């Protein structure tokens, strides 16, 4: 993507134009109205009980698990009422994928990010936790590191389970813990589970710990991380999904594999539990954790690598915090088999029950995308325009480099393919969503909402 000084502005909102039949607009409106009619009542009923339970999370609860699931009971009907469009959860896409060719040259990971609050000071901090598997057929009793010089010389590819955890924002840190495949347990049942040592990841629970000294990290550059310690015990409820559709269904996965496939089971996820980073303890509350959960798998990573997501959103038009809203954008240069798709991003906005999707895998919706990422001296800025014939979304996010880390991975072939992979969780900016208005003689774009975005997860790598 283009790189330039931060002084150069990319505020241009010149959007694509397409002639659209009146009946398309009418059908879209019918679906949206049907969705909106289902939502209001369930929100109101759950509100008071949620407030009571949040008071428990503000204290040192004796049983976080019990409190967390009490909370879920108050929102479950609300969640069910909102299942539509791309918001279709599919746990089969969260299963372990490293079979066939991917067993020898493939990766599979489950990513989690959220906000926790210091128990003593109340200060917010953005955390990430990932369970990462690579090349299981090449493994054994010990982890195999692709970045060791002797392994590079011999062409030996990496093989291990890596648990990645840390924090972004001020004093960001990235910690890695490795396990040989003989110590890894993976369930291939309907509901996935992966574990090694005291680290475990399932659909609704993650637990684990990492501890290494700064000296150990420095003496072992193949670990690709900092020194420090972190432990966690968290329950998860994935509330809004971004299911990209048939492109990641089983038959397509087997016949025409994406180099980097993506399924986001929880672009809005509620986390409840505790995190300890160094000597500091943090409480994670479902009501204000602004959580996210997804997974990726494949044989390599996309270049460029772009990801944005947040559910910490306030409407600039109404001034209200939007509790049932989340957006996500990801991609860069997708590759299916030997075919590269230049400059494509997947995008979705769930706006208080109304879905807006921009998905190149659904060609019948005629999606179009323009984007630019600016890596300046002090910050990274994302400017993205996505459109179908009836809707368009303009996204503008920035994040200070001092609040980002360089997210480190080696690919299944043993190379590090990104010069830098910036990762942040304190991105800020806005999203504008438009619909085409057919009332006049000439269709015009009408602003639906102007969303103020905070706590935005963001990545960029070339």
C-alpha cells in the first residue's frame, strides 16, 4: 500500500457509482425492517439484571464462572434474536484444520483480544491471547524453531504449539511459550479443544500462563518475543459473528484452499475472568471488555496484511453508546490456489441489528473496495472505502506507533515474510455508513450513521 508522510491527507470520499434497480432497494429494506422489529423488547428485559451482575465483576468475585454464566442467561435470547445475514455462527469453522497438506505446511490459530481493568487503579489495558499451531506432521518431543540458524541452513521447517499473549498500548509486551507436538492434545470433535501444559483453549474458555526472563528472550531470538510473565483464566461468549460464507465451508476448504482463511465467530465477544501481567492483576468484565475472537488457518500469510475491528462504538448522530454494534475489516491480497486476488478486503458492520456486508466472495452483491494504509513516523492510518450497489462504508482509523508492537510469526516454510507487522488495540477513528436513497429522480447517498470508534484492534504488515 502507499506510504507517505502523516501530513498528507486521505480524506477523499469519492465513492463508486452503480445503477441499481428499485426492487433491490425494496427487498433490502424489507429484510432490515424485519430484523429491527425483533430486537427492542429483549434488550429492555435484560438491562437491569446485567447491571446487577456487573457490580459483582467490580469486586473480587469468589466464583467468576458462576457470575459470568448468570450474565449470559440475561443476554442469550437477545443474541438469538439477532442471528441473520453474515451474523451466523458456525463452530465447525473453528475446528482444528491441520490435516492433509496443511499437516506438513500449515498453521491454525485462535485469536482473542479484549480490555481488562487494573484491580487497584482501574486503568484499562488491551490484552491479546492466541493459541497457534504449525506443521504438526513435522513435530516431536521438542518444539522445532524455524529461526534457528542451523535449521535455516538445513531447510528444517518449524513445528510446535505456540501460546502467544501480551498487551498493547503503553508499555506493550509480547510473550511466547512453545510446546513440542508430543505434549499437545487436540480434539477433532464437533467442539474444538487444544491444550498443552496448563494452557487450554476451547470455544468458551481459555486458561494459561507464560513466564520467561528478559535474559532468556534475548539469548533465544528464535522465540521472537520479549521477557515477562502473564497468566489468565477467562470465559467467553461470542455474540456477533462474521461468517464469510461458502468460501470457508468444508467443500471449498478441501477443494480450493485459501492461502490464509478466516472465520470470526465473535467480532463482539463477552469475556469474564482475570488476567495477571507481571505483578498487576486485572479484572475482565463482559459488559465493557470490548472483546473479539476469530481464527485463521492456511499455508502462508497475506501481503499486505490488514485487520480492523471494534465494538467500542458511540453514534455521533444520536450520542448513544451502541451496545449491539460491531465492525470488522480484514484481508489484503487473498490467494486461492495459485490465483491471487489483488487489493481485496472483507468487511462487515452489524449496526444495532442491521447487517452491512462487503464480501468479494459473494460476487452477486457487486462489492468494490478501495483502501490505503499510511505508515508515518508516529502513527499508522487506515482509510478504506467499501461499497455494494445499495450501501457503502467509509472507515478511517489511526493508532500511535508507541502503543503498538511488532507481532511476530514465522510462516510454515520457515520464513518471516513481513518486514513489520504492526499490532494495536487502542486505535481510534470513525466509520460512516450510507444507503442509496431512491426517493428522487436520481439516486443519492444518504448517511445512516456516523460512528465514533475506540479500542480498535488493528494490524498492518507489508
